[in-house]
C-alpha cells in the first residue's frame, strides 16, 4: 500500500479530486498555504495499492498543468520614510508536487 500526496494549486484541486474519484480512488483534500507566494494550495491524499501509483500520478499530471501568472510580490520590511514600489512579476504556478510514501498499516473503520 502507498500513500500518494499531491500538493496542487487550489484552482486544480476540484477537477483532480473529481477525476480521481471517477477513476475509483478514494481521496481526501486538505487546504494548505504555500511558501514563496503564500497562496492557498490543496493537498490531495490517496491511499492506493502499489500497482495503481503510476495511474494516480498520470491523473495528477493530466489535471494539474503549470501556467504563468502576474503577481505582486509581498513587500519587505522597510524603515520609516522608505518607499517600496512592488512591480508585478511573472511566476509559474500550478502543476503538482507529488510524494509517494510507504504505508505500514491501513485500517478503515
């Protein structure tokens, strides 16, 4: 048994959860916040037999495409009297970060 954890853009989470459920995989979704942009992400958890790991990863890849967005960076701490003018910058968002973990024990109660 394996635990597949996919950290995905919040806009991709609904479609991914639906696709995994339609493929017969039980999933759990939890909201999280990411580091660099401090934006909302979703973590999708799926406990699957080892033989299904690549199938799950394929669905994640299909539903979670990366794209670029214009964002304004968070302002740094400035001293009184200093002015900080944030300029929008283009960053890549979306895609997925996937972890596959061994599951020592699984129980469904």
